[in-house]
C-alpha cells in the first residue's frame, strides 16, 4: 500500500522546492521522500494549484 502524506507535509515540500534551488533530488533527500513523489506533487501543483495536493475522496456508487 502506498504511504499517505498529509496535505501540510506536501505543501511544505512544494514550498521548499520553489523557494530553494534544490530541484527534485535534493528536495526529496531533505524530506526523505522518493524523487518521483516530489516530481508528481510539483506537476500536480503546476496543473491544479494548491487544491491539487489535497486528498481526493472517492464517492461510492451504490444503486438505490
């Protein structure tokens, strides 16, 4: 199962990425997360803004 990260943690990682010149690798190392995770969060942020980092809730589809 994939590890879950809080919205606040993701926001902190993104803020660090954009305020520093660390890039994906050093940002990942600094926060002890995989490089691909940082890269995907940055891409989400660029496409959807801060809302893109919030957890997605799945709605149930049960017939009535």
